[in-house]
C-alpha cells in the first residue's frame, strides 16, 4: 500500500477524479492543487495531479512542484482530450486517463514507485555537486578539497541542498525536510543557517547557495554557476 497525495480543486472523494483509485488499497490524501500543499503531505510516496479541467494551471503546478523540490513520482490524471497537450516540459513521470481501470492504475503506480526507487542514489556513495563533496558515512564535507567544520544542522542543510542542485526550495520546505515537520522555529532559522553555511564555505564559494527573491534558496547546479540572487 502506498501513500498518495492527490492534488485537485474539485471537491469530493478521489473516486470522483479517478474512480479506479477508490477501488485500490492505497492511502489517498486529497489536497488543494497548490504548490504549498505538499507541506501537508508528509510521507507521500506518489503525487497525483488532477489535470482534467484546467490544463494550463495543471502544467504550471507540475512544473512548480518539480522546481520546488518534489522528488516523489509525479503523475497526471487526464481526460482523453488532454493527452494531446502533454510534452516533456510538463515534467511529469507518467499520465493516467481518468477512465483507466483498476489494473492499469495499479500497474502505473507500481512502476512509478519502482523507477523512483531504482534511480535514487545509493546513500553510501558520496554526494558531489558544484565542487562540494559530502560523505555521509564519515559525516564530512569538503569544498574543492578543503574540509568544512559544520554543525549537525549545517551539515544536514548543505547535504539536502547539494542532493537537489538547481532546485528552488522555500524556507518552509527546508524547515520541513531538514528540521522536521513538527519543528516550529520559524523561517528565520533557515536564514541564520544559510548565512552560517555561506560564511564557512568562504568568500570564494559562498555563492553556491543562491537566494531566489520572494521564494527561498537553491544550490548551484555546476561549479561556475553564480545563483546568488535571482528573481522567482
């Protein structure tokens, strides 16, 4: 049984959106079709987006979910007429027709989970991004070969950002992922730790953690990138 977040603006149970889903044994959490809805979807293994009625808004939502760091398999529920609009730019892992039978829906969910599990990095392997090397086994971090003296939370924050280079995270998302869902220290906690991380990276490398105005932070996707301040 999987935990599924179903993002929709259509009121009613999941059976009104994807009838076959209601016949399966998965735990489905129906949430508003908004980017910040994932903050309430703690532990969701799959994300379904209801794209039956508003293709433009669904496309924007899917892209936003990817940009803000949703790594769970992302599937789009469509009508037959909406299939012609789908392209790689939507950044979804798969599409499901709202008329699909239970066997097909179950197979697509199972395959999406399997692909996600297969592509996840081996946690024993060092994390490398933009000149930063993070070794979880020895709990050490280096930037261009120079060791960093980090606190536990600084290490966890740097590790999480480096695992998703180029992705933009809100402060609320970072609080949720690094400090835990029940942490209530406020978004200022993230700002303080980012400042400390930048100071420890040094003036030559502090730009690796960029600020996205009115959104949050992102880690450089390559060494020569300067993401210090960009607009959302």
